[in-house]
C-alpha cells in the first residue's frame, strides 16, 4: 500500500515568531508510515527550510510561475523554489482560480513548469456549489483534467498529485458525504486510468475543510490517498492528529466517516 500524503496549506497566514513555535511543535513528533508536507508563503520558505531539515516533513510552496526566468516581476520560478528546498508546489488552488482568475490552461502550464523544474505539483480540481447542484460536477472536473492532458503526456501525468477540493465544502459550514467524496475521487482515478500506465500509483487527495475528527475515516475511503489541509494545518495538535490518522490508515486501520 502506498503511503498516505498529508499536505498543510498555510494560505496567507503566519509570522516569524508564530511559525517557529509551530515548527517546533511539529518536528520530532511525526509518526512514520505517512508522508507529511507543509506549503508555506514565499517569505517563510527560508525559515521552513531551516526548521524542517532532516525532520521528515517536506517543504512546499503555494504557487509558482509558468515561466522559468525572465522579465516577470513578482513571479517565482520552480528553480527558485527548488533552491529553497521545496519538494511540492500547490497549483491551481480554488482560491487562485476564483479570486485571481487562473484558468485551466494556465494551471496546466504551471504544472508543466513545476515538473520541468523538478517539483511535484499538487494540482487542485473541484466544482462550485452551483455546478454541483446543476449536476455538472464531473463535467467540470473532466474539463480541468483534460487541460492537463493537453500539455502533459502519460508519464508526466503519472508524476502529479491530484487534490479534489469542492469549493462548496471549503470554509462554508457544508460538508461532503463519504459517498460524494468517494464518487469524485473514483472519477479522477478513472480519468487517470485511461491515460497513465499505473493510475493506482498516482496519489489523489481530498481537500474540503479537513479536520482531525474525520480524518481517519476519510483516509479509509477506497480511493483516498491523503488530504490537503487548510486551517487545521495552522494548529499543531490538529495537524499531528491528521498525520497520525494517515499513518494508521496506511497500516490498514479504518474508521467510520463523520464528515469533514
């Protein structure tokens, strides 16, 4: 069984003092079995690199440029992120799609740039509440995924991590049911199966207000390979519990789903 992956996304949060306290609460307390990573804001990558060295917690960024270098003021390239020790980078998060206008094609180009620069892209896909209520959730995911296939071959698609994040379950008070989550993760797996030699080896995460109390059961869903965690990644105790649940699930210990 492949190791579960838990990725913390700090979003635009943090300060030097608070970050250091959080790092110190996490380092040395992670259980083996699952893989954990923290994607922090650009200004804190150097701090994260120093704090997480040899900790078993990987470092990641929250975005990158589609370009490798040049006159792109304010942009950050994959090479730069690699120099700061990043292994992962989040691409196409719903907030960047909805608030900053990133479309499917731009997300695909960023994934290509990340792979070219030696990073593992965590590419986010998901539908809005209106799209779900209209019965077009799978259509939306297919469009987002097809944009990746337009610029990446099967070998490149196999190197992605895919994160399903329904916009309607992020910070809204709504929760996705086990059946809803499993259906969408299964849809993604099926899409990959038609394009990747070993689709089961590609990790598919769920990201929809993941909390510690529902994590173990979330990880027990057949197609769930981990989680993309937002607010709970800023609270050491909660993030540790989620990572512990991932380790337990990797070892085959299941639970009942209680929502996320």
